[in-house]
């Protein structure tokens, strides 16, 4: 069948079945339903690719067969199993968002003010958003990591038809992000649809951040029925709307978030999505329930475990978050469960599912190579970790990443201390946000390369906040929550009963995630099943996404060369090389050995060539090293460049020059050269 059909057919099954399931779980709450739709869609795609890759069936035909099976299984789950878990309760999750007096409908006058404020805040970002849409459509240029190993790993997986293949400098790296890349790349054998995957992750992160902000209860004490009066001009709904606008604009204003948004194909946005999703699902699990509905909490803990499974399968530092989540669920009191009960739930619903889902990559590495990762790479990365450089003055040179880290750390510590003292009866929701942010900060300190990066033989010290990018939305949520409490005190004083004024003017009101001591009294009138109000919206979103997929693929123009990396040297070369363009135009179904170049630019579009081996640097490359690879992998061409970091000529080039009969130059410029390898090279000794 045509490649576009091979992509569209499985995607249609996955998207529409996810919409059906999300509408069943959230028949009234569109925001929560949209987030669940995105999560189920991305989760199904990842699961299908993982299963096919494990059993050596990673081909478009395998997707076309597996997608209907998995999707119909999800629909069956929503129709026959889910109602038993939900006790036929319509909208069992987030009842407070619909029924609680803490979230009121926005008045027309307030809506007009919100629209005006939103326009004023987003208007300066118009060019940024336009550039982002253009980047999603054009896809290129991509970042250094993406063209060096993220996308090359994905192409290697699709060429081999399985996920057991380990090739290249970072072939051992967990491939959870590449599962999503594979879904959009494999049928077409191009990156035309790659931007839509990134867009889905971006929208998912935004929706999750907004839902978390709403659920922690920004506007506590400003809109209680006993306190409402004409003298109180600020409603809870209006204050929440303002907070949401500032959250979204604040995120878009961070240069680090902008870098992640434009970084199509990189794993940072995937990591942030799974981390936010895990926290949001934990919110659903710990919400107080009446005793007859308490068993739904373990169901959402399964979701936490699955999210963290995809996380640790995407980035190794996800293991820090997994350990932190187990501790958070175990130690933080919720729903009146004992410490032993919470620990058992954390083990069986979070830890074991996460390891079972995300542990494949680590098992693969041990099974193939007897180690989790190359020891020399890990050791080199640890040399630029924060924990190894706590007393290194270079780490504390004042710069924006350090300022953001310290601000996040300060706000988190203040919130945790205040929550411990409980001056405002902190809800469990804000404790979870602060605790999860603290875990993210600790993870950054422990993560290899968290303090900077290696550039050839040198080191650059600059905090890599992208490794814990979740601190950006969580810190903003904490800051906005604290600001909301101050505004609540200022606007409520004078409008409260005398007893409240004597208590410091603070109206003690539970947020949407209440204190763990008292269960939320459910409205039994809402227990009757009702027709889903979100299904038409979700179906429309799914259909629009599929239509957008067709338009994107049909209007996409393949790049010439490797835009953004034709200059060879890191980070940007002064003049371009034509090596990538020459390879794409002149080599077809060739086996290439790459040294110093970005492998992704050598595959051709659509992917026709095969990288049998690659080395990201060439500074110390010798012919003896090359002969070992050549005799083992039997490549037809050797493509080699100046070292991208030191800009020096590899010593092996001089050795090759002594054997022109074995290595014939077919392309050459000032930055790179391509050799055709003679058939009898395999008979040479390794040290000619």
C-alpha cells in the first residue's frame, strides 16, 4: 500500500480509539479528556513499536496489523472493564472541577478582561509562535544531538527491523523517544511528520501544566459563598484565568523552553511530558474519596507507573524520578492509608510496571554487551555532573541557568518549609508539586553532564536545565500559587466574617486537592451515567489531527544537505561543506562508514543508505582503528571530516594518503572527504 496509507491507517486506529477511551473516562471535562487523549495516543504508538521491535517485526506492515489489535483492545477495555473500575460513575475523576465552588464560571466582563490581557501578553510572542509553526512544518534544522544519534538510532532500528540493534557512539542509549520518532518516520522513510509528534508533546505539556495549576487551587479564599460581596472585585475564576495566562506566557518566555520547543526530534520534550503526566495522574490517585470509591486510586497509580516506565525508557535519569515517586507516594499521607499500604501500592502499581515497561533497553544492553553503558562514556559524562563539581568555581559563574536553578530551589524550599509548618493549611496538591520539583532539582544535580558538556577534549560548564526541564512549569506553578495566597489575603480582608479576620484574614479553604484527612463528599446525583459531552470534541480533534497529518506530508519539501550542520564544526561552521548534499545526490543504497560527520545527513532522503558504523569525533582517528571497522562491517565508502570540536585534520588521513590505490577520493572539499573503499582492503593488516 502507499506509504501515506501505511502511516494514516494505523494512526487513525490509535487516535480514534484513544478519543473513545478518554471520553469514557472524562465525559464532561474537556481539558482532562484532551490530556488523556494525547497520553493514550502517544502511549499506544510507543507500545506498538516496542512490541514489534522486540519480536523483530518492526516494519510498516507490522504497524498496520498491530495498531487495530491494540486499539480495539483499548476500546474493549473502556467498554467492558473500565465501567467496573469506575462503578458506573460519570466523571469519577476531578469532580471538583465541575461541582466545586472553588472554580466558578467566568463572567462576561471578566472574560473580556482576560481576552484583553491575553492578547497583550501573547502579541509580543506572535513572531515566536509563527517561527515555531514554520519549524514544525519544515522540520529542519535539527539540533546536534538529534542528527548525531536520536534520529540515526531510529533509522538503524527501522533498517534492522528490531530494537536489539546497537550501533554508533550512543547506540546503547534508551530509545523511548525513538519509538515516537519511528512511528512518524518508518512508513514514509523521511522526517516529514516528525514535527507533528513534537507538537503533540508540546500541547500535552501545556495542558498538563494548566490542569495542575487549576487543581492546586490558585484562588483559595477569594470566592467562598460566605465571603462573596460586591466589595470583592476579584473572583476565583478570574484570578485562575490570569494565573493560567501568566503560566503559559512565562513558559514561552524562557529561552530554554523555546529551545526545547524548536528542537524537533529531541527527547527533552518527551521527558517533560511523561514527568508532568505522572504528576497529574498522581493528583487523580490521591484525591479524597468516599470509602466506596477509594479503590479507584490504585487504578490511577497504574497510570503513574506506566508514565514513569516510558520516562526511564527515554532517559536514564528518569530512574531518579522513579525512586523519588516511590518515596513520595509512600511517605506523604493521603486518603488515610497506612505507611505499609502506601508502600505496597508504590511497589506494585508504580515501581514494578515502570521497570517492566521501560527496562527493556537496559536489559538489551546487558544481554548484548554485558553492561548498561560503555564505562568510558559514563565516566566522561560524570566529570561534568553537578555532584562532581560542587566545589568548582566555574560552576558558579553567574549566568541565566544558574539564576533559574537557584530561584527554583529557593521557591521549592520555602514552599516545603511553609507546608511543614502549615500556616495556610497547605493542600496535598501543592505538596506534591513542591515535592516533584525538589526531585527534579536533585535529579539535575546527580545527572551525568548536568553541569555542562564535553567539547572535544575540553569542558564547558553551564547548567543543562533541559535535563530537568519540568522545573520551569512547576516553579511557575509554585510561584503563582504563593502569589494567589497573598492576593487572596489582600482582597478577602474586610469581606470576611469576624472569625476569619481574627484568624489573620486567611479564609481556610481546601483546594481542588483537599487535605488527606477528610474525603470529598460526592454528589450522589452525579453518580448516574450521562452521555459523554467530550466525545464530539475529541473526535473532532482526532479527525483534525489526521487531516493535518495528510496536509503536512503532502506539502513537505525534503531538505538538501543537512541544514544547520553543513558547516561541519561545532556549534556552527563559518562556511558550508557540500559533503551531505553530494552523498544524498550520488550514493544510493550504499554502506557508509562515517567519521566526524553527523550520520543523519548521510542516509539520503528518503533513507536509502546504511550507516554500518559512525564516530562523532575524528580528532584521534587512525587508519588502524578504521581498518578494524572496515574489515568487520565491510562498508563501501568512508566519509570523514575535520574534527568538529578541535577543527584538526585526523591523523588517519595522512595514512590513507599513502594508500591511494585502496582509498579512492570521490568527493573532497576543505572540510570533508569521501573515499570509495577498494575490495581488497579487508586483506590489509591492521597496522599498514
